C-alpha cells in the first residue's frame, strides 16, 4: 500500500510539472512572460512579414510571366493566341502593304500597368487573420500594402510598404519595407522589341540574323510565323537576353483576309 501511495504522489507531481510547463510555454509565447518585450513583439511580427514576402514572391512570378509573354499587356484587346497565350499585336496590319502601324506603348505606361496589377495582387494575398490583436499585444495596420515598381539601371525592383505595428505597452515593432530585386532585363528587351517593331513599321520587314550579329549575340530573337489561330502572315517574336530565361513575346499582325 505504501508503494502504491508513493507512485500516486509521483504521478500527481508529474502531472503538476507538465501543467506548469504548458502554462509557462503558453505564457511565454502568448503573453511574453519572461521574454524581453522587443523580442516578444518581433516574434509576433515575423509571421506577418513572412506572409507578405511570400505574397510578393508569388505575385511577381505569376504577373511578370503573364506580362512578358503577352506583349507587355496583362489584358490585351488585340492579340493572337500562341501556345495558349494572348500575345499582343504591337504593330497593326496595313491593308495591301508590308508595313504596319507601330502601336507599341511607352515603357513607363507598361510599367505603370504592371505596378497596378502587382499592387492589387499583393493586397488580395496578404492574410488579414495575421494582423488581429493577440493576447498581451496589439496589432495596428495603417492602410493596405502599397507596391512600387522601380527601374534601377537595366534592372527592376519591387518595393512594398506595409505599415504594420505590433505594440505592447510602450514598446513597438514595425514592419520594414519589403524589397525584391529582379534579375529581369525588361528595359533591354523592350528596347530590342522596339527596334523590331520600328523596322516592320518603316520597311515592312526585320532582318533577324543581321540584328543579332550586330548586337554580338547579346540578344536571342526567335521567330514563329503564321500561328494556326492567327491571321495569315502573323509573326510572333520571342526575345531574351543571352544566358537569361526571361522572354518577352509580342506579335506583328499579318493580313486578316
């Protein structure tokens, strides 16, 4: 009987230790008991930052791929289907002429539309559940994420300002700007595409091999002609910089009769 009583005491002590350990864990994690306030707030801010960064990564991959392979337009109104994509005509057909009308928009307008799409995607992606108040701390969100797309030399940079503060008493931790540099030579590919379109508009043709030789192989230009779902004489151009997988596609419109 004495041994059974001792075992029961040990069981009770074990249960008490487990309960205390759980309470200590919950207290540290949820209330910051025994944890410096700034470290506690930083731990609470981290999931919000991770979520926002993940949204930036997902949006950039999806949006840039669509943008680049649809002729720099996320919702083109005049296009040809090619490899299940809406490839925008950047030079419109002129009846009874080899020349075409240059319809290529300025690069800054393309980038404004791209920025707007990225901004909307990231706003819709970030989790509102992560910015709710918790036990022992307050989360303050001052507006929605704001996304800017900047040209830095020939490269691009996505900057997201998401004004989120995690507060406990007089202590505060604030989400820093989220920046993502992109190894995407969009400016160079735009200028190359502009050369192609200008040539079609002024002379009615583009000398692909001569151009690539003149640029010393810096750019690779692939040509697909008369796609099955397009007009007779449609030309699809796929341009990339040497040693880069990022491609810019666009179309020159052929005769629609």
